[in-house]
């Protein structure tokens, strides 16, 4: 059992100087370029009760707006209305983000503080053809760090070696029914996809 950092360091050597030196306190030109090309990221937040949430976010490349080298704007999109991430941000204001670009094995990690903004003039900067933006996460960058490609290389994420045909997996409707015991009819995968297409 590992219970202290000292115990942990008995197993792992100190990080190489380059791994420490590449952590930035702002977004440089490489980070900015990465964000402009990323159509997908995962945000992590933590609430005051210790609840931790990691949630996917997606859009066209550049959907996360760069305000300056210390500030990002992430617009809301239709979701399940649980508001786990939003609630955590209201409670603690802490956020972590991992940006991914299809075909690129490196990832970009950004950590910092966040707040929720809903001023009309800001929301208008994020027009959507179907659904108006209701909220923007404003991120204040404290750390920016380009991760090496080893994790994605191991997973062969973009190579498709482990790609699973969707038809071999239960529909989300079936899995939710199994988990919740809901008496409602099961929504088929094709019905769910058709519904999702009206919400993106």
C-alpha cells in the first residue's frame, strides 16, 4: 500500500528535466494551434464534496475559442441536464482539460480555474444553427502541457486495430433499461442516433 509521496518515489524515479520544463503557465503558439485543430476534449472537474467528473465535449475544430494566451471559452451544448461539470465549477472553480486531434497521438493537457458566464453579448459570439448557447465555461490557464504519444500509441486509437462494430454491442437504450429497470420501451440504436442528430 502506497500512502505517502515518499513511498511513491521509492518505486518511480524523478521525472526527466524535459518533462518538468515543458510545463507552461500559458498557451504558446503550439498549444494555440493544437486547440484550433481539436474537435474533441475531455473536461475534468471536482465538487466541494469530493465528487469528481470527467465529461466529453465535441464540436468542429476551433469550437473552443482562444481569448488570449491565458483564457479559453468553451460553449455549452445540449446534453442530459445533469449539470455535473457545471455544478462542480460553481462549487470549486477547478478544471482540467485533455484535447485530442484525430490522427495525432500527442495530446494537450490544460489545467486551471473556471467560471460560468451567461451574459447575452458573450453568448451571441457562439451562434448555433439549431440551439442557442446557454452557457460558456471561461477557463483561466494555469498549466499547459503537451503529452507524449505513448498512451495513444499503446491503444492504437487512430489505427482502428481495436475498432468494434457497433452492432456487436447492445444499444444504449438496452443498457440503460438493464441498469435502471425502466418499464419504458427500449429505444433502438438507430432511433437514438436519429434523435441525437437533431440535438448536435
